């Protein structure tokens, strides 16, 4: 997609908030929060993105000097996905702690990175016709609604005139609750990424593999993590009783070993073990885990992402230290690195001086992720799987219904088989 400026191509768009208290003090407080958040983020991004952050930091700092507010105590700035999520969560925490007197409503302009279908301006270089049927604006509104927006809007006109554009918009109330924080995190990540993909922007990903993850969990760490997660002491003692003096044997081709004590790790095959492992990982990664999508974690499947190779390498080392000091082990041979939309060979990532294997694709949670940002291989795999299932369905149907084929006309047989295939 071509857009009207390089700002949109970097994922930046007009993000705004309104202080419902109407108090200028609240606006000043949210200005300070936004400035602090952007300053923290700007130290971790590349130069092009850092310049955008610097411009907006200056804008926020000087906005109060120029009497920009007329009526509502509101502010607008340009921010990307990461900035919007971080600012929203920080403001929500401030409301919860009473630093901001009343709820804050966040929103954005209708002409933004993912909410507009404007075939004569922002989306003029889309040639498949989708810009004229408002697919992005509609997807944006539906996605925001299902992800927790307080309200959504789908409307015609604005910016370039009636009949020229369809826009999707939202409003989300930050009332300081934990639920509001969850909604902000999930919805804002979707709201921006739904329409944003820049082929010139690199994304560096490290897929972290843990060696024998379940078998390495120290028992004392397990008890500590359960208590820190708020598990009642009586349940901690129940689990301790399950693990106390546990013994096992190893069976092989030539026989079975004698029983021996197992003093580390989780029980293999236990329905409770995945839950216990999730508790342990949540606590061990608490200091290094970032918001999605910069950190994605499902059990022991961990992905660390960053916009620069240096930053993802630094984050990998932080993860290694956080996990290995508590008994876990990051695999040097199975941990892999991939750069999406790589420009002229961006180099490699090292872990304690050892080069991490660089790959062009990776299967994460059953889906193939490609370094070129495309999804062709995953689509092909799913199509092949679907065709195989359809063929098997037809074959079973023909084998199971021989009598039906004898008694029915051929065209009825064909229609019946087709119906079975489509349903299967």
C-alpha cells in the first residue's frame, strides 16, 4: 500500500486521548506520561523511527506553552503501534493509582494506518479493487469491536470528501481497571497492525528453544513461583505431596532399570504439569518479558522480536540470564534467528559469543513464518492438507456406499459424493 507520507509507512498515525475530568492538571499529567514513555522507547529503535519519536516528544513538551486546548482537555500526537500501547497502559495505571482524577478516552484520527479505504489518496496504489469496497475499514471496525473497543464507527467521508472514502474508528475508555488494560493491549495491537505492513522495515526475531524444559524445573523454584503467583498455600502443599519422594524407572529393549529418585523437573504426562510450567515461566520471565508482539510466549515456545538486530541480541542475552540463573537452559544449537524484510544482509545474532543459526522460515505453533513477510508456504500447506482430507473423504464414501452406487443413477451418485466431500 502506498500512503501520503513516509510517516504512515513507518506505522505512525494520529493517536489522541481526552481527559474526561475536564481538568487541565490531568492533561498535564498525561502529557508527562506520554513523554516519559516515548523517551524510554526511543532508545531501543532505529534512527528513522527515533526521529519520529523525537519530534513528538518535542511537540508534547511545547504543546502546553501554545494554548492548543479549546474546550475538551485533549491531546493528539503521531505514534506507532508500540508507542500507542505503551502510552495507553501507562495512562490506565495512572488512573488506577489516582494520579489522573478520572477515566481517559483514547482514540485516533479516521485517516490512520489501518482504518481508511481512500482510493483517491491514501490507498490509491491498491489495484485489486479492495480499496473501493472498504475491506480494510470494515475489518478494522469489526476487529476493534471484538477486541474490546468501548465503541466503534464506520462512516463515509472525511478528509477527501463524501463518497470518496470509508473510515473506521473507535473509542476506548481507560478507567484504571485491569480489564481496561487488557482491552487496550489487545485492541491497539490489532488496530494498527491490521493495515500496516512496510516492506522496507526490518523485524528481527529470535525463536528461543529451552533444553528439556519440563525436566529442568527446580522444585524449589516451583514452590516459590506458585506462592508468588498467589496460589493458596494449601494447594502448594498438595502439589508438594505429589512430588515428595517420587520415584521412576526407565524401560528399554533389554529390560527395566531399578527405581530411582526424581528430584528435579515436572511429572511427564501429568495434566497438571502444563499449568505448573506456565506459572514458572510467567514468574521467571517477569523482568524481561515485553508486551506482545515484542515477546510472544506459549509454554516453552518463546519468540523475541525487535526492530534492530542489536536490540534483539541484547534482549536474548537478558532472557538467557533470567532463565539460566534459575535453573533453565537456553539451547545454543536449536535457538534460531530470522530477519523479516531483510535489507542487504543485516548480519547475525550472537549468544555469549556463539552465532545463532539464521533461518529463512520457522514453524511457530504449527504455522510457517517466512522471512520475506509472505504466507505462501503456509497457504499451500493448508490447501494441500484440505485436498488430502477431501480425497480421503471421497475414498471412504465410495468404499462405504457400494450398494448405493448400484441402485442410484450416476448423476445422483456424483452429487452425493460432492456433498460428502464438501461437508468433510
